[in-house]
C-alpha cells in the first residue's frame, strides 16, 4: 500500500469530494468520528470464547475412535489376575515376630530367641543391620572377605572396595558430620 | 500329603526346638474324670453320621486361677465353647486377666507394631549404577577446545543420557529397626483387648474336630458368625490332623502356635480363636514380662551380633 500520509498534509475541499474517503482523511476529519460497534460482551453472549489459540489438545475429546487393522479382536492387554491375599506367605505374614515375648525366655531347656534370628530370607550379613550404605558395605566386606569373595567375584570385589573408598572420601571431606546438628 | 499338611503348620523353629510348654492341668479346674474317651482317628466319609458327643453335665470348666491377681481392674469373663459340633455349646465360663485382655486399646501403638512388622524385615534390592560403574566412559569424548561443542570428560557422566545416577538407590538397603520391647508388649495387649472388646475373640477347649472335611469347618464358622477369616491359636505347634487337613484347603483359616502370634495376623484375620491352653500360655508370658524384676535387661536395645 502506498502511504498517503504525505498527502494528508494537503488541504482537501469538503465539497466535490468522492464518496470513498482516502486513508489520509481517515487520520483526522472533523466531520466524522469513529463509533464502537463491536463489543466483547456480544461475542461472549453468543457462546464460549475460545482460549489458548493455537493449542492442540492431545487428549481424546470425542469423535471416532482409532480403528485397528483387525476388527474382530480386541487390543492386546495382559489378563488381570487379582493377587491372592490368602496364599501361605500373605496369610502367615508376621508369624514369629514376637518370639522374644511369647516364646521361651530363660528356661533351662530352651534358649530365648530374637526375631533377627528368624530372618531366613535376608543375607546373613544383613540380618538385624541398621545403617547407611557405607556401614552396610563395610559389614559386607568383613563377612565376604573370609569366604574368598575376591577370588570368586573379582570385579564385584573391586567395585565394593572402590565404592567404600569413594564413600569414605565423600562422607568425610564433602559432608558434615551427623553430630554437627547437635552441636 | 501328610508331610505337606504338616509343613503348613510346623515352622522351621518347631523342628529345632522341642514342645514349647506343658500346660499345668491344675490351673484349670475341670471334671476331667467325667469325660468320655473319644477315638482319635478321623472319619473321612462325610456321609457317615458323626458320633454323638456325650458330655457330662455342664458347666465343665468353671474356674481358673489367675496369676498376679489384678488389684485395680475388674476381672473379665469369657465363654468357653466346643469344636465338636457345628452348633456352639458353651462348656463354661472362665476369668481373663484384665492386664492382658482389658487393656485400653492404643491405636497408635497398634499402628506402630504393624508398621514395624512390615518394615523391619524389608530389604530393598533396587540398584542404580554410579558413573564409574556404568560400562565405558573412560575416554574424553572430544578435545577440550576447538570443536565448538560443549566440553565433557566422560560419556557416562550423570548429565549424559545412559550415564550414571548420582544419588539413586543402592542395593541392598535394609529398613531394619527394632521397636522397643514394651511397645511390642503393649501392642499385643492392645490388640488382644480390642479383639475381646469387639467380640472377635473366642475361646475353645481344644482344636479337635470330628472330621477332616473342610465343609465341617465352613459350616461351623458360618453357624457361629465367626467372620470370613479365622485364626486358630493353640499352645502346641503340632496341631491335630483333622483341623490341619480341613483348614489346608482354605487360605483364610489358619493355625498358629502361641509363639507365632503377632499383631499383624490378629488384625488380618477377622476372628481369633484361642484354646484354653493358648489363653493360659499367653497370659503367663505377658504377665511374666509385665511383672519381671529384670525388665531393664529385657528392654535393652538389641545389639548386633550379640546373639
């Protein structure tokens, strides 16, 4: 569009002018003024105004579902098998946890037992152990060393020792002692 | 089949240790001489009529001596039923010690106990590799300067895809901790009290049933309104054959010795059925621990490798 701004500065007579008002006169003309005829309220009254223009909704909003190549079969889905709440393991869970209370105490024929002695499914070096990774690894090394772990699992033995060294350095040089918060 | 049944109820523990205890018969007053002797063999044919149980005049069990007589709490009483017939026959009324069966149930302590039981044996085997454990990544991918790309020292650094995980789970992580002795003791007391107060605790003379047919047990439980899941507790860990066979079919009827009793099982099963012998043993054990004079030793923190 050719700018007619330069022409606006020229005076135009009011009479004898064509019905099409030039762009230049549209800038300022005392004979007419702009009137608002479009209101946002009318648009809203017609219906919901769309938001997020340009946004593509990824969720299914309605319409035809996708069709598969095989119309007779359902889509493959694993068969749901509800868990058996009353299989032996679940039904008797927690049995013998109170053996030190309800079991024999200092009787002559039987020794008192502690629940940590009944943790058969936990590795022997981990029974009754409470600690962070560093403490657990040190204990594991102590137990496993005697059984010739270095000969049977050389890579794992090396990884174990490396991890212990790294954790020692990290915990002692990079982190504050756990007793600091009490100080 | 016999070994399979036995393995269900006899734990490894029972194979190592001998019978847990012997119930002193003097504690329970019974008209034992008047009992008619019944044969121990099971009747497998259901169509055969069950032998009618001839009983001496009721009540058979009418008194029980309580150890550490309660001073400040009223004694509780409970019926003693039978297991011989489907219909319930009350054989007598016995006293229960209030310190064991009438302790105000502490829900927070019960919750602590259940949480402890679930967690203390849990070991997490989840594991992630650290940067120096992931295969590869020893060489510098490209020279420090000149390529115009970012600088890196290893392709297995944590910022790389496929690289090591920095603070991920490290196997095995134990979640072991020991709840204090008294918290566990009070957990047992609270749960037993709650069970009695809510009518979920029943006492029977013994677990001898006439047949090993599972339907007998079903009918019995249905007739008496004993909840879908029932936990039968006896003092001995080797249970009578009939009830072992009958409950083997159903996972929700379980047999347990007294030393196996625990808060989780008591809450999991709707109804708790104790034999007289089991009641004696439970009371004896709990009252012993409540009244012992070396309680500090028992309540001491468990030290690793001390056993």
